[in-house]
C-alpha cells in the first residue's frame, strides 16, 4: 500500500492561505485614527446620557435616531457577528430610552425596549388620594410578540430594542417604533394620536422579514396588565373590574369574578381590560381568529392597602400575509364612561354594566339621558333627588293599583274567611269559591302582583345605573365627598364582618326609611291575609322580614356608592308619602265596598284562563270524591 505524503504544492498552498488570513485580520484592525474616533464617540455618548438624565423628559417634537452615532463599519461588523436584529443589539448597548408624547388627554411614554407603552397617564383625572391616574406605570403591563425564526430561534419582542421616531400626519402625532434587521427590513409598531381623543390608531407591520419568520410556527401577541387600585373601596372597585370582550359579530361576554378564570373566544373584535371607571381596550379591524383570555384576583386581604386589584392577560394570534405581518388595530386608554364609549359606534358601550335586555334599554334610553339633562344645570346630588322624584311620580299609578287591590282584599276578608270556614274540610272547594268571589268583586290577588312586577325592571335598572355612572365620580354632596364611593361620618377602631370599619350615613338613613315603608306595606298585607291554620307562622315571618331587610340593607350598602344609597333613601321617603296620601286622601273604603257589592250583582264573564282553572279544579274535586266513595 502506497504511503501518503505531503507534497511541496500542499505546503505552499497552506502557507498562502495562512498568509491571506493574517493579511485580512491585519487589514480589519482599526487604525489609530479610527480607535481615537471610536473612543471619542463613546465619551460623547456617556456625556450625552448624563446630560439627558438631568434634563427634562424628551419632547415629542424631537426626532430620535438612536444609534446614528455608530458608523457603518460597526453596524456591518455587528450584523456579521449577531445575525438578524443587529440594530436591536446595538441599541441595547446604549440602554433603554423612553419617548414622551402628550395630547390634551393623555401623557404616554414609549420604551425602546419592547417598543411598547411604558407609561399611560390620564391627564384630566386623579384617584381617591388626588394622585394622577396611571393605567400603565412601573412595569405593570407587558406587550410581547413571540415568534420563531427560520434559523430555529424563538424571539420575544419585549426583550429586543426598538428605534423610535416621532413625526406628524396632519394634526395627528405618529410614533413609530422599529425593530430593525437592516434599514429596509424591520418590525414596526405604529401609534397615531390625535388631540381630544382617548383612542389611538395602532398597527403592527413588518417589512422584508419574509425570510426571517418561520411560517410553520405560530406568531402570538401576548398582552398583560395588572390593574391599579384607584378607588377608596377595594371590594367595590374590584366587583366592577373584569375582562370584557366582543366576538362573533357583536356578541359580548365577560370573565367571571372568581379568584382565577379563563376563556377562549373566536373571531374576537375587541378585548377590554376594564376597571371600575377606567379601561384599556384593544380593537382589531379584522377580528382575531381566536383569543385565550385570563383574569386573576390579586386582592388577598381587603384590610391591607393593596396596589393592584386584578391581573389580566390576552393571547392573540397574528397571521402572515405574503410572509409579512400587517395588522391594523386601535388602542383605547380612558374612562369607562358610557357617553364617551358610545360615540365610537363600535359596541364599546357594552363594557359598561348597565344590565341585560330590558334593564340595559331602560338605562340607555331613559335614565342616562335624563340624568345627563338634569346634571347639566343642577348639582349632582340634587340631580339624583330630582331624578328620583320624577321616577317615583311616574310609577305612582303602579303603587295606586297595588294599594287599591290590597284595599279590596281587606274589605272582602270577612267573606273570604267565612268561605274557608265553611269548606275547611274541602280545600279544593274553598279555593273554587274564593276564586269565584274575587273574580266577581274584581279583587284578584294578581291585580296587586302585576304592578309590583312592573316596578322590578325599573328598580334593577337603577341598581345598575348608579354604580356605572362615571359622572358621579369625585362629585360631592352634603357630607359625601364622592358620590361614586361610600360616605363616612365615623371611623371605627375595629372592623365588623360584612360591614366594615366605618359608618356611612346614607345607607343608615335608607335603612330607616325602608323599615317604615315595610311597616306600612306589611301591615296592609297582613290585613288582607285570610285567617287560616298556619297564619301565625306567616305573620311572624313577615314581621321578621320587616326588621331583617333594613339590617341587610345597612350591611350591604355600607361600602357601596353613596349616590345609590341616596337614591334609595329618597325613593323610600317618597313611597311612604305616596302610600299615606293614597290611604288617607284617595281611597275611600266605603265607596270601594259599595263598588264591590255592585260588581258582585253583575254577571261576570270568565276569561279562558279562569274557565280552564275552574274546570281543572272541578275535575280534581270529582276525582277526590270518587276516591272517597271507593274507600
């Protein structure tokens, strides 16, 4: 076997290659002049950063071109060593920078790291301690795009550095945050703000990254927010802090109030991280195909002065079109105010909990316009009182019908008791005769129940209206400093379970008014009840309710909005007045008795329902008699 030897040509070739490599390395070394220039640039950069830390925040009129001081040789060298997104690596070396842009309503800071908002301040609003309202501050929010690359890497935009620029588009201010691969290849977040608007345009776009994105892996947008506490009552604020979302062409839903809850929605058009009175909403022009949503309660102990109330997250897929991202969206950072949200005509008013079905309709088309009209020229507390008076006067005919029915039953009570005594051994017959007498006299118990049912939608709608009325926030009346929160006339040195560590006067007054109202109505109802076996227990139960309901009201509303308690106090006072007027000046029992006797003489045509009921009762009576004969 021939031995392999290293010939002279191979040796010369190796020497030549080694010489060329050495020459290239020597050529790539910076000259003394270049070294001096680089050192000077570093010193200028350090001096500029120190000067920037002492100066005012960056103006929105400045044009930022971070990294421009680095020459092309450094960029090419960094790209060769680091590959894609070399600009981000260079910007990281210069540290995180923030760009401040302000409108008349918002003060926003955009972070070079992650390209997202690092701070959102609502300029016209303060919290219960008179501190500015911040929706985003001190890393309580994150916005990240997670994607795979063709070279088998997983990148998160929140870890990468963007290059900001601020320009004008007519009257609007445009903030562009670009994550660059090169001058012509980048991922961009584009924000467009306009004066007098809480809504800003937002778009995610890529250019020249078709060979970077791995199309076989999902591209996920991950948005997270921990909501700051803004109100005095933690429990009250947390009750109305939730994730609300719209999906499948106009359907809306929300995550529950459990300690932790999640859901998956399809064709999502918007997702709102709603606090009681302020919201962060992401809207999409083209719906997201799916959305994974989560809510987690952060309040472990309401006695502790907590900073955050809930933690929200939304995971949304981004789709490629032609190998690029092009997603048009909008951001809303502002009040959860029905009037403001309704103007956008994008179904955002659904995040305000005005009630479902008829309850929401009553609020939208009656109570909200009425209260807006009254509060335009009246103080807010007086507007609540006037609104309550108008509603009670409007519903007074219902109370009249209810009280008239009770008066008729009271007059018929002796005859009804006689029927029950006569047929005490035959309850079915007693029911037949009772129904026949009530029908002839026009004194059916249903006549009293129906008016009460008519009032329920109004009562429930108002119960939803007051906690959602943004206009009541930080508006004072008498001793109440804020009609959207509880009033305090005394601080307790201890905490009573379910009650709290303070005494609110409006709930106390409302509870007293409810007690006297129930005393009037319960007495009237007891007077109409027939005397029969088991009635002492019923009377005792109604008496207990007369005391139990005001106590429940006192405990339940002690931490609720004082505006709602004010409404219930005035409402029950007016109800007491209406009942006394009806009882003493409108209803004449002798006249009603004469009318009943006259009706009893007239032939009464039964309705189909009454005929059916009579037939059923008669058949049941026959079956009962047949069974007794068999025995």
